[in-house]
C-alpha cells in the first residue's frame, strides 16, 4: 500500500453518532443489525477513508457507510430468494433519491434523512451527483441478484462491472468535493482523467476487501468477488486466484498513481481535495479490511478446493 495510514481524530464521535442515528430510524432494532454493525465498524471505515474531514462531514460519511451495510445485507437476503423480490425495496430507494417521494419503510426513512443531510451540507450540484451515484449503487444490487441466480454464465468482466456498482464507493466522492470551499468546475469534474481516477480508486478499494472476504463468500455461494471471478476464469485454487487478484489490484493502484502524477499540476484546490478523497478509499479499505472483526476469522475457514 503506497499511501500511508491515516485516521480521523473525530472517529469516537462519529461512532456514537452512527449508533444514535441507526437507533433513531429503528434499524438496530431489526434482527442481526446491531451485531453486524459491531463487526463492520462503519465509523472506523469512515475515519480511515476520510482522515481530514471535519466532524460534521465525517458523521454523514459514517451514516452513509452504516446505511449501505444494512441495505446491502437486506438486499442479499431478499435477492437470494428471488431477484424480483428486490423490486419494491429498490424502487422505494430510487423514488426517494430521484423524485423526493416519502418513504414507506424504516430503511427508506433512514435514506430520506441521509439525503437531507447531504443536501444541507452540499451545493445543489454536489447533492445531485451524490443522488445519481447512489442510484447507480441501488441498480447494481439488482444486477448482483440476477447474476447470483445464474452464476454459470457470469464472466469476469461482468463480475467486475457489477462489483464496481455494488461497492458503493463513488457516491462518497461528491462529499469530498463538499469538504473544499469551492465546487469543481464542469471541465474538471468531467475531465477524462478525473473520471478514470474515480473508476480506478473505487475498483482498487473494493477489490481489496474482496481478498479478505473471498473464503467466506465462496462458502456462502457468492459469485460477485474479484478473487472468485479469477478462480472461475483460470480454473485454479482459491489461493492462486487471490494472488492473481492481488496482481490486478496492484496494477490498478500503479495506474492510479501514474495518472494522478500527470494530472496533479493541473488540478484546482478543489480538485486536489476531490482526488485525495479517492486516495482515502484505496488506503482506508486496505487498513479497515485488515483489522475489522468482519474478516477477523477468515483464516480459520478452509477454502473449497
């Protein structure tokens, strides 16, 4: 990992805020959610990925991470039974994010409040980008459920495309733009190199977590995982597939560094902060994945031959 470890000093306050926020919307009252949050530590991930943001923004980031963990787990359970069963849940989220519709579930109420927090902190343009990227994440969960239902036909490229959506990383980037005094210009925001940096960072971040979750996901019958995709593609052991995945991650990070070095002299102060947020997710996911209880027992679970 070429980017040094950093941690936000306001992490304890963000952790308390997450607990209070989830309780307010009734999410921790649902079976298994409190235990899942204790094992995933969303405030720690927020701290590791966002070490320089102020306490208010850190709380929003931590709330969003916690929400996505709950939403993702719920979608996984429902999607396993039937991809069509996800439609009401996903449509509620799209209606809230796109049309400002009133929620009908506790999860929808939490999303509505999260959307409010983002609108209050961000410019209208930043909030619109956040909502659009969040809708992309929602759509990705339906693609994942369909792929899980027909895993034999899943190609590696399809897997990584779906993974880039379900990672839910890119919705956080407008929040890093909001951490700076100025909004990015359209020319900078849509610069091909900036867009490519966004893709590279999201992939590197989520693929790193895939390394630590591969054994458990293999045992659970999951297919949307970089290491498992490599195993299917090369018909090799999981250990060999993890090595191939590591090589792909390292190559992606090197490409990010190369492109960043070329672009950095042209970036505005807002652009510098925006890209720093991308770096934070590469670095933060690595350190979080290595230490979080969610993956602590991964070495005790034998891989399927």
